[in-house]
């Protein structure tokens, strides 16, 4: 089902990639709820492979060994406590669930909790799963063949057969256990590699959201399925969007293209389904994700990440100001090698996310979701909710501006080496507004630049080439 259950006045899900449950709980209380974020996505929580000799690459969590709740983020009681605390402050929890496959061919495969399995003969005693619960071993040679994509092994990972009744039951039990803990939804990993009919069946058997955690009766879990479809393959995103949302990978790829200067910004005027994207209500959108920010998955070097902060702020500001899809904000740790796992202590446990006095994250955590320009755009999105794009202006190339009804106004300048100096129609009421990219309204003063809107709704806008490439004001930033 496609409703994310955001509380009124909140929006977006933030992916706290590899965060420990304790840190997530604290972040829900201290930052996400007060700042207007609607939800958090966790890393996979089920018992998973442990690869200490490889320095615990982040991707070990995508190789489940059982459906017990125990991971590098914490155990079941810590998980339960986190969901409780996030729900209490109205932040929804969506879990990244991996049930397309188990581990790769390792014998023995050892888990983070100390149990072992035989990934060669496909024996996972903790579930238990045996070889007859898996699809025959074969490699995906071409993504043009839907049978290969769905019945063969993704990256050599033992491929569960979701058509099998017993396998289905185990998956449904797992999802139901998460619902009992109070989660509001799931990101379904590698959905593309499973048959839509099997997924539809599994979703249909999952319980309603937990009344004990404050959900109204009869609510179905929010589901977004990871299906990479940039076109030209056998499996289509439209095979999956009838019964749940789908991750729209074309979104970040197109945004990357535009902001990198390969496609003029003026074309963004009708960005959405006219660009071949899914219907807005079916899409989960993002600038980058945990895969493509490090060259895995799809999108390659077009994708914009935190490593290019100026561009990234522009791309995320566009996403959060544009009324298409349900947005996900990425929150990363720094890395220079694509296998590198999260920051760790000497004993290999994941480091705490420390918060400095100016609200930044320490210990190697990037925390894009706390960057002032990004979190201020969350407020922008919440304030303009329900309005349409209006007052579109462009210079015919890489300078654009638009309002969201009469509640918010945003300008971008990505014109190579050029300043933007224009009188523009903002749609806003007369007054002085604080630009939430260069600063913030504090005690009725603006810490950044101020924009004066006249009686006629016009404002003189200047965005010099050496400044941030975006400026945004809204009814909440009026001083
Ligand atoms: C690890 C090792 C492997 C080893 C394996 C088993 O890295 O070397 O073989 O263990 O021992 C993550 C990591 C994997 C890791 C895995 C398990 O990324 O490296 O394997 O954990 O530990 C496909 C899937 C998509 C998947 C993506 C990574 O369709 O579902 O690959 N994403 C999810 C998770 C991800 C996770 C898994 C799934 C597995 O988000 O973190 O893997 O649980 C095409 C296809 C895509 C395909 C890509 C990459 O994309 O369309 O469907 O994604 O190829 O294979 C252009 C095209 C674009 C194309 C792209 C890539 O952009 O337009 O369509 O090029 O060439």
C-alpha cells in the first residue's frame, strides 16, 4: 500500500544508513520529530553474515542468515525500544527487508550473532531453510530475460523461491513480527528479482499496523519496492506499482543529468510522469541511495552525492520543493572505498553518532539530513504542502524559479559562469523573507540573505555565480 502515514505537517523519510538503533531513537526524539521529518528507514535488521576479515563491509547486512532480529545496529530489544520511541514522537519506522536471497556460497557462513550456515549446500539451520527452498543455481547473464532476473542468483546470492508455501510463511512471519513491534512499513530489497504475484501474495497476508502502537484500525503497511528500471530491460517498474510504491531510479539519474549541466534546467517545468517517471503517488524518490552513492546499483557517475556539497544541496532542494513522489533523504557516513562499512570502534562495533554543539555529526557520520540547507527545505516542503507549482520562470537555459502557490518560492542558478539578476514574481505576500539556504530565521532575524517582496508580489533576486546555486523563501521564513 502506498500511503507513508506521515503525520500532518511532516514529510520525507530519512535513511539513517548503518545507524545503531539507540542513535536512531535519539535522533527521532531530538531532531527528526521537531524538524518535521516524517519517517526513518533503517538498514537491514535480520541476522546477517559477518565478515570481520574483510573489515565488515556495509554489504554484509544484505546477506541474511535467518529472520531473527539481530544486526550490527542492535538486538531485538533495542530494535523494539527504538520503534517505540520513534512512534511516540510521531516518526514512522520503515525497515529495509531482505528476503529475495540468503548469503552467497560460503561454507561455513558465520553470522553476526555467532551462528553458522552452509551457503554452498544451502542449509540455514536458524530458519531453517534447506536446498529445496531455493531456486536452482544459475547466473543472471542478461537483464533482458525476466526469468533469469527472477529465478537466478543476484550476485551469486542463494535465491529463495517465494512461490514455495513454506518460504512464503517464513517471510510473512518475519514481516508480521516487525509489525508487532510497531513499524509502519518496509523497503523491499531486490523486489525486481522476485515475481510480482509472489510479492502481492506476501503483502496481502501481512497484518494491519499495530493498534498498540497507535495506528488506526485496518491500516496496511507502507511498502516501497526496490526495482531498478532505467529502461531497456525485461523487468519493468510498472510490473510492481499496482500494489505498492516503487523506488523511481530514473528520478536521481535525470536530476543528476540536469544539475551536472547535461540537460537544461528549463525542461524541469514538467518534471514527473511526462518524463517517463511513474505516477507521482506510486514513486519513492531520492537524489542518491546507499548503492549508487558508491557506484553499486544504477546511475553511475551521473548521481550527485554529499561529496559535491554545492550541487547536492541544489539537487535535494529541488527534490524537496517539487511536488512529485515521496522523497527520501540519504544520510551517510564518509568513505573513500566502496566496501567500507560504517565508522567502527576498536572492537569492531559501530561508532556512536555524536552531535557537536553546532548540530553537526561527528565520528565520521556525514548526516546530510542535518545540513541546514537540507533540513530547512524539509520545513519548506511542510509549509507549502497542498499547493501547486506556479509563477514558473526560466531564462531559456540553466536559471529557473517557481513558487508553490502563495506559500513558497525558490530560485536556481546553474548557468555556467553567469550571475542571476532578475525581478521575479514570487507569489508571496508583501514582506521580508529569510532565504533558508544561506541562513535561517532566528528570533525574527535572518542569519542569511533577506528577500524583499513588494506589494505586487515581485522581488529583485540576485544569485551570484560564486554563491549557493539556490535560494528559497516561504511563509514560515517571513521576518
Ligand atoms: C556482495 C559482493 C559480491 C558478491 C556477493 C555474494 O559485493 O561481489 O558476489 O556479495 O557473495 C549489496 C551490494 C553487493 C553485495 C550484496 C550482498 O551492492 O555488492 O554483494 O549487498 O552482500 C542489482 C539489483 C539490485 C541491487 C543492486 C546492487 O537489481 O536489487 O544490484 N540492490 C539491492 C541493495 C544492495 C544489495 C542487494 C540488493 C542485495 O540495495 O545494497 O547489494 O541484497 C543493472 C540492473 C540493476 C542491477 C545493476 C547492478 O543496472 O538494472 O537491477 O542492480 O545492474 O547489477 C546502468 C544501467 C542500469 C544498470 C547499471 C549497472 O546505470 O542503466 O540499469 O548500469 O550496470
